[in-house]
C-alpha cells in the first residue's frame, strides 16, 4: 500500500512538500496579504509623494524633498536604522515649453505637434527652421548618408512591434532610436532629431526618456525630441505625401553642473545573520513630467512598505532587510553605481537584491537570476505562490539599479507586474497618481514581501 502510494508521488514533489512544511509558514504569507489589502500605507504614501512632492528629476528641488520625505517615512515605519548615501547626480533642466511647428506646402498657418525634449538633450538655441527627412531604421539612415541627411531634421519613424506579447520587449527593441538616434544622425550632418514616442498607445502624449550622446560616433550634440504616436502618424503621412515644407523646433534645455543628492537606505537588522542582506528597492527620482507615479513612485512605496509590514506583523527576519530608494535611475544610474561601490568598499554581503521598477500593476511574477542557485530554491514554491497571482517565475532577472550589484555576483530579482498598459504612461505627463489602482499596487507590494519572507526562511 505504502509502496504503491509512493510510486504515485513524484520524488521532487515529496522533497518540495517537506521543504514547504519545514520552512515556510503559509499562514504568515496569508497574513501578509491580509495586511497589504486592508492596512498597508502603500496607496496613501504614493498619494503623498505624487501630490505633495510631484515629479522629481535628479538635481531638482523636488528630488531633494523626496530624499527627506523617504528618510522620515522609513523612520516612521520603524526601520532600525536609516541613512543617506551621497551620490553626485547630473542636473538637466527642460526650460520653457518645447515647440514643434510643421509648415505644409500651400498652407498659411503651421500645424503644431506636441513634443517633449529627450532627457539630456541640448537646446535649439533659438528657433531652428529646417527641412525634415524620414527614416525607418539606422540602415536607412546610413544608406541616405551625408548627401541626403546634412542640414536636416531626421525623423525616426519607428514604432513598437505590435506582434510582441511583452511591451517591455517592444520597448527594448525600439529604444535605441531614442538613446542613440541623435549621435547617429549627427554623424551625417543632421541638425536635430524627432522620434516616435516609445509606446504603443495611439494618443497625443509624447514620452520623454534618456538620450545618450555618443561622442565616439559624433562630437556634435544635436537637439532631440519625442512626438506623440498620433503626432508621429501625422508627420509620417505628410512626409510620405511630400507635403512638408519645413519644421520649426524650439527648446531651451541644458545641462548644469552635477549636484549632490542621496540614496536613502533603511533597514531591519537580521536576528541571526545581521551581516547578510536581502535588498529591495526602486528609484526615488522620476522624469520631470507627470507625477512619476508608476515610474517609480509605486516601486518606492512597495519597497518601503516591507519594513512597515514586517514591523506591524511582528516578524523578526533572520537576515537584514534593507530598503534602498535609489537616486538617478532615469538619467545616469549614479545611485546604482554608488551603492555597488560602497558594497565593494565595505564588503557588504547580499543574499538577494530585488528591484521593483516596472509599474504598480497587477503582479505576474518575478525574474530571478540563477546565481547561488537562488532560482531553483524559490522555484520549489511556485505552486504555493500561484494562488497569489504569482504565476510566472523566470530564471533570468534583475533591474537597472541593481545591475551593478549583479556584476559583483549578487543574485538579482526583478518584480514583474503586468506590462500591457505601462508604456501608455511611461515618462509622460499622464503618469499620475490616479492611474495607479489601489489593489494592484498592494498586491504587488504583498508579492514582494512574501518573496522576501521566503528568501529569509530558505537561504542561510
Ligand atoms: Zn523607472
């Protein structure tokens, strides 16, 4: 009887069952979810960050206020210690509202298109008035060469690949035109670039985001702007029908000297292994439009809430739980590098680093890298996590801010919420508090806390 019974149960299942009962208190995970859905401060904190501080680009006075705010929040949440880690950050300012006016053949008035200068872009130094040329790839740009490009505005008419299931993948495929497009076009003598915004949303919202001048490609730094999806559609059709006479562009943005800012770090000391750290973090800075609510206010309040939740539920972690509010993810990643530098200098030992920076949407799962066998250790709990909407555990993960830690061999994990609507509002005026759904935000926070609890229990 016993033998027959054993034959029906795969060996691995028996092992995982023992692992579950031996180390994981499922009722604690239940109470974590109950706490997040009924008592957590995630949503109220996000409201405060969005409305009392607002967007907070590195180097701005709002970013400085966000540093103070998160410091006091972590103290209030009961962190055993809170400290600031100095970071020198770039200080780019947008200046007056940008303009893009398109003059069409045979028309007496111009068509105004909504634009946002890309982060880090140079200004136009007055109004720039030039013909435009449309390209749909770097290959096409190269083929046209200096002969056709010189003295013009280059319009990269490259949209998200709608056939891809993951919007993150579509972003990854198209974003090179935002980051490298200006230097690539300047190499052939272009004077400015326009890009189609990094989104699949058919609306009139331009999306900013970082551009990186590559001085190895071209020393000249030309201005760069994003058009909304609909604006790009209009321009595309006007150009293809030979209707455009010229385009006028205006922007005043510029880069000021670097400014001193901080990563904000709070922690609960581990009861058994205080020297071993489980890190969770998001980024405190945002672009200078909207509220930076999903990107990454949501990640900040989810990370901070881990401390509040564990304190309220009287959970004493074996390892140190460290919350890091990184500064300057958007336009420099200096916070991530500063943290990794100090990790090396002080020989901090991390058993895992989790990043939440993909929006406050319904949780889907985690990308977990395989360093130290972390993925297979967590994968055992897949069935148990499924009822909490964690249906996706992928053996590859990380994030921008924890990227430098990954290079030091720290096992890294990226929180994965549903991303179908993230790029509708990403880096736009529309990334505001009202776009964040209370329960979705809380479920994401609970998933992160539950994962931290599991890691704390199963890793020595
Ligand atoms: Zn972000």
